[in-house]
C-alpha cells in the first residue's frame, strides 16, 4: 500500500507505551479510513504487562 506523505501525521497524544509502538497516523478521508503506522521493532520489544 502506498500513502502520500501529505496524509501522514504524527500520532495523537497517548500513553508512553502506545507512543513507542504507534509512530504516525495516515488519515484517508476519501476512503473513510485511518491507518495506524506501527514500529514493528518496538512491537517485538514491548515488556510484558505487570499483573494488577
């Protein structure tokens, strides 16, 4: 999939853990889609969640 640079924006405010994985957002209003652009390396390096 190719997305024009004009549609890619920084990710919105979110938690630090989410920000590590979700780097940018592509907003495609004509297709009524928002695509989260993930950092795959960070997804593999996320520490396990602590039990509450």
